[in-house]
């Protein structure tokens, strides 16, 4: 069971109050992109054992989308942060480094 | 002119706590910049209550303001006053980007009463810490009640008011009846 804290309403709730929205920080490729870019945008998602970044929605709550950094193996949540960002904030990266030195995920580390 | 009726027309149940659909309650969804002075004033004028903080509600009887999200308030007013208050809100916020909609007939409201045991009734249905100190009078919480979204607050230590969508009013009433069934007290929170 994941315990997530919504950065918008401040509720710390268990995961059934939220809904997972897939991988975080996915860059959209639409009209004008190449076939391979569009394919990767739609289908090429990572599924790591360990550090992972996801989008979540507080659907049975304030309704807002946010980001979560968590560990898929231990279910530890390193932190949550607002949706209006292209990359994890430094304090989230630091929190992960404290527990998982040398971690990397996509282009982040 | 048709006669307005609430979802369950005042249905009630008596168990370890009392459950009652309160009937018609005026409700307005107000969305906008909650830090905006004009919006705060308009909400206060519509309800006679101050703007609540994050996850709080200032409600007296059937008038008040509940904090729904960083850009949404639930405005409670007497059912018959909704049209007039909506018009006043629209005038006061004419220059602000906002949305004010009458949602009174899209929702149902229940009152759960009967003492501290109401905390246990809610705790059986919602993933919310209902311990004294964790949730109390003045707090407002949107969450899940079994399989449907719901929101609630405690007008006082012995009662809870619950808002849900009208389409699931019977489901929520049945849930509350089950959680308040005679002999079902857990004795953990009350
Ligand atoms: Zn939230």
C-alpha cells in the first residue's frame, strides 16, 4: 500500500484515494514528429525495479494531478511534487540519493 | 413549476448512530483564484461565513464555505436562496475569471449523528484517520466512501455531514446504514 501526499491539498492518504497516471515527465511528440518519436512517446515506457517517477491524480480528493518519486520494489515514496515542472525538483533528487546513492532514471540522476 | 425534491426525500435510519438525508440543501460550486480579495468577499457575503483555510470548512446550519481544492469552494446556502446568491456572486465577480454553478440538485447531503461513535461509522467507510486530534470540528475532507467519492465535515464532536453525488445517494445511504448497524460498534475510536 502506497501512502501519498498530495502537494495541492496536503492530504496524506493511501493509494485508493488516488489514481496512477503512468510515467512522469513524458515529452509529447505530436503533429510534425517522426514515426519513431511518436511511437516512443506512445509506447516506450520504462518499468524499473527501484526508483521510478510517476504521475498521479488525487481523484477521490481535490482532483489535481501531481508527480511522485517512489521505489517500485519497496513502495517507499521519496516525495511528491506539483505537475507544473519538467523535471524532479532538487530536494526530491536529494531525498532519493540519500536512500539510493548512484540512482538514475531516464536522463535524471 | 415542478416541486423540488431531494434524492431520498429525508430517508432516515436508527442504529448505533442516526443517519438522515437532510433534504434540500443549496450548494454552489465556486471556482477561481481563492487568494483574490473580491472572491473572498463575495463568498463571505453569500454565506455570512469567513473564508476557510486549506481543507477547512466554516459552516453554520445550512450556510457556509468549504475548501474543496486550491481553486474551488463549495458554497452552502439555504436551498431557496441559491438563485439570488448566484446572481450576487456573478455581479461581485464580473471582473474576475471565475465559475459559479448551482449544483444543489446534483448532490445529496446526509447527517450522521449520535455521539462520538460517528467517527467509527465514517472510519469503516473512508480511508481517513478519524481519531480525535486527527480530524475534528472545522476540518473538511474530500475522499472515497467505499466505491464512490464523498466529502464530509463535523459540525460538532457528535455529528458528521456528508455530501455525495445524487446518483449514488441510495448507495451511500445503504453504506451508512451498514456501518451504523446495531451491534456493530468497534469501540476503537469511541
Ligand atoms: Zn489533493
